[in-house]
C-alpha cells in the first residue's frame, strides 16, 4: 500500500533550471592504481539549502571510473567516515576476494584494496557501499558512482560528459532546511519493507537539471541509484 500510493510523478513541481552536474572522470590508463577517498561533506542538493552528505573524492557521489576489457583494476578505498563501510562493484564479474560485500568491512581510518582483471564485455556498472545492515543509509547519504567498461567502437558516442552522459537517478526526502532525511520510524519514508521512497528526484545530485545536447548522436548511461523506487522513463514529445 505504501509503495503503490506514493508520489509517482514530479511533473509541475520542478523548475528545470540547474546545469546538470557531471561527475569527474577517472579514465584508467595502463594499470595505475586508483584512489577512492570516502569522506563527509556539505552539498547544496536543494537550491540554496546545503545539506550534510557523504561523498567519494568529493562531497556527494563519486567519480566515474572508466576501464576497458583486459585491463587490471587496482582500487584503494580509504575510509575517512565515522562508520565502518565497504565498497562493492555492482555488476562486475570478479573473484569474491575483490567483491567488497558485507564480508569485507572497512573500519574508520582503514584502507581496503580491490584488485581484479576486467574480463567482461563493455557495460555500464556502478559501485557503492555494501555494509551489513547499513547499505541503504550509506548509499542514501551519497556514496556511489559509475563504473564503465568502455568499448573501442569509435563510431559510438564516447566523449564523456558531452555525447556520453552519465545520469544517476535518485529519489530523496528533505527537511525544511534542506537536510537529507531518512527516518526509520516513519512508515512512508523509512519503515516500508520495500525501502525508502523519496519525494524529490535528483540526477547526478542535481535538482531540476538541464543539459545542452550538442551532438546528433548521444548516449545516456542511465543508473537507477535509488533505494526502492522504480522509474518508467520516456522522451517528452
């Protein structure tokens, strides 16, 4: 009942005026290690209302990591947060020792290294924490990012942020002062067994985003990074 009667559209409630934030790109060259710094931050998710957030190499969300089939990824995850967390490579084909699930916690102040060969076709994947009992909260606060296994087909759009655009879609709830809210005692927002359903929708952490398209052929990399909400996406005629 909670899920089926929740808000199903934000039409007529959003002013699409803000430039779409494009997460920075880490384009792996060779086998150089990648550093991910998990830390607390402050982010203006709603216009004019900064909120306490968590981020990876920044205040909210993380960089897009782009690799290629046949490469070896070595990623050092540094936990500067006040809680134990982990880092999971969602959709990646890799050995359990590098998976980053609940069995591989990273304590505050500690570093965990995942090393694995990229042995799968091109794909749009993502990474996020997966600590036991706290996955939803850590993702909700802002810890996630895209992991792209790129293709070498140059006829396809491949200029990141120009004609190859990441779109991380997330629904969130906010207090009047703009703070993120996730109250487990509230059946509608936190107590539902399907998970949190947010009333506002962000794309790459941007409320009411716009993006100027400059290429006739454009690829959108869509990620449902929400905790529970399902989206039906379409082009506006």
